[in-house]
C-alpha cells in the first residue's frame, strides 16, 4: 500500500515534491508573496463597505460616497491584477516542475533492465509518465500555495471579525463545527475515490495501449466482440470511480451552501434585533454578511484544494515508486570497448529469468575475433538469451562472460553496446523517415555513409523505388514496409554503426526467398568485418559458420562446423535431415 493511501497526509511526499522547486526559487517565493498579499487584502472590502454605509449612506454624503466607490473599485482592480499574476506564475511553476520530473522519470525508465518491462504493463508506465505527472502540476496551481493562502485568509478574516464585534462573530461562526466535520468526512471519502480513479485510469491506458498495438491479432482471431466487451467492463469501472468522486462533491457543496445560508440567517435575525435597539449599525451587518461569504468560500475551496493536493500526492507517490525502483542497468565498468577486437568467451555461465528456473546451465564456449558462431536448437533452448547476455540486457547469475579476455561488466555499458550490432527477428522501426530509423538521429553518421552502407547491403533497389527515398516515412513499427524490408533497414542500421561484434537473431525465419537472399548477402557483408553470432532455424543460413553450437534445454550438446557435425550423426544431423527431407 502506498504511503499516501495509508495516511491522510504525508509530509514526506509533499516535501519531496517541493524539492523540485529549488531551480525556480524566485518564482516560488514571488507566488508565495502574492498569495499572502491576497490573503490580507480580502478583508478590506467588507470593512470599506461598512465604513461607507455607516458614514456616507445612512448620513448622505455623495462626494465622499463617490470617493469610497472609486477607492473600492481601485482596490478590486489591484486585487484582480495580483490574482492574474498569481495564477500565471503558479501554473508556470507547476509546468516547469513537472517538465523536470517527467524528464527525470523518462531518463530513469530508459535505463531499466528489460526484466522490468517483462513484468510491468507499458500502459501503466505511460500513465505514470503522462497523466500522473500532469496531475502533480495541480499541487502548485491549485494545491499547496492556494491552501496556504486560504488558511491565512481564514485566520485574517476571523481576527478582523472578532476585532469588529465578538458577539456577531460567534453567531456567524456557530455553524463552523458542523462544517469542519462535513469537510473531514468529505476529505477522507474523496481521497479514496481519487485513488480508485487513478487505478482505473492506469488499467484503461494499459488495456487500450496493448490492444491497439496488437489489433492485428484481435482481428485475426475474430476477438473484436470479446475485447470490446472487456473494454466496456474496464470503462464501466472507470466511469463508476469518477461518478463516485463527483457524488461526494455533489453532496458536500450543497451542505456548505446550506450552512452558509444558516449562518447568514442567524446573523440577520440577531443583527436586526440589535439594530432596533441601536446596538449595531446597518453597515456592520452588511459587512458581516460579506465576511461570512468570504469565510465559507475558502473553507469550501480548502476541502477541494486539499483533495487536489491529495490527488497530486497520490500521483507523485506512484511516480516516486518508479523513480525509486532500483532496476537500472548496473554500469560497473569504466573501460572503453571502442577498440575491442571481438573475442568472446563464456565460462560456466548460468542464467535464470526467474529465480532457480535456469534457462542457461553451465554454458562454456569461445569465439575468436572475426570468426562466425552459429547457434541452432529448438525454440526456448536458450539461443536468444545468449545474445541478450552479451548485450547486457540481462545480467548472468553465475560464471563469467569475457570480451578480449575482460569481463563484460568491466566495460562501460554505453561503450560496450556501441561496439555491438544487433538485428532481431522482430525489427522495431519508429514512425519516422528511413534515414532517421537508420541513423537514430545520430549526427555523427553522414548521409553519404548511409547511402554507401545501403549499396553494400544491397538494399538500395527497394529504397530508391519508395516515394521520397530515404525520407519516406515508414509509420509506426514500420507498417508501410514488408518484413524483409524492415530487416534490411535493420542491417543498414547495424552496418553504419561499425560494430566490432555483430549478432543476428532469427532474422530470416519469417520472410520470402527473395528477401532471404538479400539478407544472406547482407549477413555475409557484415560478418566479414567483425566477430559474428548468428541464431537461425534455417540451416542454409549458417552452413558457412566457423563454429556451430547445438543448444538444447540450456545446454550445449554439440559443437563443430557444418561438416563435422554431420559426421557426428547426432542432433545437428537430425535437424539437417528434417529440413532437407533426407530421412
């Protein structure tokens, strides 16, 4: 359970939010000063009205009456200007803070290990990064400073009222205890509602994100009605959570208005009797009616703003939970991998995605620089995991992985990954031009380098045919291109980064023969200039490999080149015969 959920108010969370204000101290203290100024300015109007009625209306004096009206108009104008400046500055402060917070959160997320994304819904992370952080802006524009101003305004008004007349003050404030009880009940009820709303928003975002991304699967298996029904259920819960919070407001605000009306009624009843006895003046009664309105408005807003603050704290607690998550890539090393030769060695490596459920079991092998290693075996045997460990997408549990005789954890992580080129089976392309998908907006890679790499890979023929060539927008996930075309772009991307180690993971498993020939050419081009690891189901793509490892259930059961493995008459030969119908 979150801190906020467990407490009515968590000062530690608030202090942590306010820590983001440090770079904007001047704006913060300016808004604080304006808030305090407004709190002291408000009670002047009722006092001026009382003075005007008692001195220039009851005893007519048109000249002084006009002066007081002009003075009150000027005061109202000044108050409006200050209010405008306060609103502008508090919102600017809030936007600056959430920009910094969102930047910090995103920077933290992109450094998470892949295990985090394996176990957390992407839609939930989107909710935390976008809508939850946006809610935190209200802590500044409608929360903390406004609450401080409202509390101070209540104190000032109360002091002014009692200094004016303690009897009328007691009559006016007689309903306040009931109002405070109602406010306390409302505050607790709306806090729980807000938490439920944020939970349902996260569920809704996660569902929509996943199902729009996987819409082809939904339609392929005719699941439109079932998924629509599930969406309706989640959407219904989201609606109910919001209606519940609205219901609390719909009850609370009429209660405040009724109590305010009762206070004014008691004031008029009591004051009228005293006016008849010439104890009070008409101006004083009118002023106290204005005081009551000024008093009840902050109390009503105080409950609303406190819950805005509470909602912001709920959202910030969720955001801080991610920021505090220690799941970033462990960058232990300081060595540069820029000049590595590419010799790779696994020494008794063990790895499990889940504790004690071993995916790799005592794996040992070595690849000399500029040589090609192929990995074959059944799905789930651990081939792709070996590639992931070299890239340090995951951290191995036991053993040691060496590059050029140095533990990979000794290398600076960014430097290590810049020395590795990886082409996956499921190529991810951004909704951008082909050029930007190849360079990933790296200014160090020139257009000439990209075009030359395209010719070397053999992909220039299809790119030249596209509208706008390299400026063609491939749309989200490369939807405008075929699988083979996406693969070729990923080859070019790997080529222009000039890797010392090249890895190819099942890149030809789901493409046509023509595309496979182009990719085979691209593979030959890349493997000539660096150490290579190729994972493939199609044995035609790895027959030229210097060494082939047959992996089964996380273990290496055979090793050798193509001819040697066929002579062994073991698992590799069975795979070969199955694919080429030589039974």
